[in-house]
C-alpha cells in the first residue's frame, strides 16, 4: 500500500480550517464502530504528527473529549465538520477524515474495519497505523 509521500490538502466544509499532510497517494482508511466514530461515520487515515500542518483556522476549532480525555476531537466552530483528530489509540499521530481531503491527490483507498468498541484488544491483535 505504501508509495512515496505527497502533499495532500484538506479542511472543513466552510474553508475556515485548512491543513496539509504528507502521505501516500494510496491510503488505508479505517471505519471504526466506537461510539463517536459510528455516529459521525468517520473514516480516517493517519500520519505522524510531524507530517501534519494546520495551515489556518486554529482559533476556529473547538475541542471535544470524553471518557479518558486522551483522544482530541476537533471540530470547526462554523460548519461543525471534523476534518481531523488526535486518536487515543495513536496519540503521536493525526487522523484525517478521508472525505475532507481535497480531490486529486488520493489515487487509491483501501477500507478496513476497526473494532473501536473493543479498541484495546483490537490494537493488540492488529495495530492501526
């Protein structure tokens, strides 16, 4: 699935939040069944923190946390879209909503299911990257 990294751009619906990320043009997205991802129908892929750059909209983000507070769910204050978040399962990475990436740079998507209801056991069986 891996090929050379290219720069992807993405953001929220209204354009207030914009970011760039270095990742392959072939991405592996995870469809998670945890309580929050299921309700949002979030399908994401992640990059290391150093490969993600928030270009604009820091002041337009609102933060939602629950349970342990480790996962950081960021939403645009204007349109409500969650274009990225910091996952509890991989706190040194940023997960981006594949639907929020601008068209043209993603050439292939592999979708995998992730058992987020039982995420601790799932990470032991098959870590998400």
